[in-house]
């Protein structure tokens, strides 16, 4: 099975989640502020959920269906969040997703990590379209997508149901021909 790639940006190392990260992953993903605007994060979030998440990401990469990586500090390797692409190979498109631990918000980490993922998706995975959907009202996510050069395409009304309440899904997307790299990144050799 091919290993997940490691991508370096000026401040970050995007790398596979590891066994030793799982307690921290459970802690960061378990925050109510992260749960609130995500669909696949269980609550409470246990270490077993974290382990399952790690295995699913490894399988997804092996099948060519996803590239989901930890966002770690380049200096020191502290894990801070996650970023990834869910790939639809037949359509050459992917869905971008990300979250960052609350204590690390508003320092540009999501934008830096997602910018590198867009570059990898268009440059290395040969994708043509990368989109992301967020809960209406999630202004931080909207801002990240705008900073990445993604365009707002529309709203899927009440497409999300979370804890019994429906929410609009706001869609942003970018095409390969529109992408202008905003962050320098390299692949770390093994
Ligand atoms: C969305 C999220 C990943 C952003 O992470 P981050 O590392 O803080 O993002 P960045 O620092 O790169 O950019 C955040 C931007 O949003 C802005 N922002 C933050 N809160 C905001 C708010 N309430 N209203 C408007 N803008 C806001 C910041 O000012 C910043 O923009 P700027 O650089 O122009 O000042 C983080 O808030 C998060 O994990 N939220 C919970 C999970 C989630 O929503 N994931 C996305 C699902 S689509």
C-alpha cells in the first residue's frame, strides 16, 4: 500500500495521522466549536473514533478515493487539525474539507494547508474541480474559501440535517484553470 504523501508548506507539515496522535486528535475534534460546523465528527469523540478515522483515511488513499492528512507544525510536529480531499476519480473532482483546533484559529493555518491541498490536487492528482460546502453562517470557512480563490456557486437549501435541524449548504468551488498558487509547498521525500 503506497504511503500517504507528506506535504511541506512554510509553517506546516501535512502528513498521515499516526497512532501517537490519536489522543490529541480526539481532544481537538471533540471540541463543540469543531463539532458545530462539521457533519462527520461524532460527539463525544473517543480515541476509538480517532483510530477508525486514521484507518479510513489510509484505505481511502490506497483506493484513490481520498487524501486526508493531519495539519502539523513543520517545526516540532504538533498536530493542529486536518485537511483533505475526497476524490471522485470518474469526474476528476474532489471535495475539500478541513478543521483546525480552536486554540489555533485565525492564524492562517487552514488557508495555508488547504492552499497546498489545492495545489497537490490540481498538480499531482490531475483534478479539474475542487469544491467545498459549509453550513450557512460559518463565516470563517467561507473566508478561507474566498482566500483560496474559490467562487461561491450557490446554496443547497436545507441540505444538511444536524441534530434535528436543517441547515443550508453553501457551495464554493475552483477549477484547475482558475487556480493560482497562494502558498509554496513541496513534497517531503521519504
Ligand atoms: C473554518 C476553520 C477551519 C478556519 O481555520 P483557521 O485556521 O482559523 O482559518 P484561517 O486563519 O486560515 O482563516 C480564517 C479567516 O476567517 C476569518 N474569520 C474567523 N471568524 C470569522 C467570523 N466569525 N466572521 C467572519 N470572518 C471570520 C478570519 O478573520 C480569517 O480571515 P482573514 O485572514 O481575512 O482575517 C476553523 O474555524 C474551524 O475548524 N472551524 C470549525 C470546523 C469547520 O467549520 N470546518 C470547515 C467545514 S466546511
